[in-house]
């Protein structure tokens, strides 16, 4: 998925994010569209598919950052770090949430 190639450069430090891939942004998102994109192994076909079925990674949690596992930390702190240290782009967005 060429549109996701630079995601690692959008983080302040080495990290592990929890999230999901969605396809068809702006349309009805569905799992079948993501699976059809995952099936492309040919670079040319993958670039063509990128044009009509864009894929986005939606991050909703930060599990690890730098050299620290964050799973024992409160979810509110992990969400804070996610918002502070991850830069959104066309290929990476942060999940919105409501406290409580």
C-alpha cells in the first residue's frame, strides 16, 4: 500500500500503534474493500488501486513508545501521547473519542 509507506516518519519516536485500516474514505467503508487492496502484490496494480480505493490507518491507541510499554498506563495518558506525538496525514488519522 504505497500511500502508507511513510507512516513511520510521522511519529516522534519509535512506537507501536493500535488501529485499523479503512478503505473507501468518503464512501461507505467496508472490510471487503480493505481486503481487495491487501490482495494486490504487484506494485503497478497497487498504485492503480490506490487511486480508486484509498486506504487510511486510523490509530486509536499507543501501546509502546521509545523504550516503554504503555499498556499498564491509563488509557487517557495513552490517548494524550497519541494526540501529542502523532502527526495526522492523508494516510494516518487519529480516532476521535469522547471521555467517559
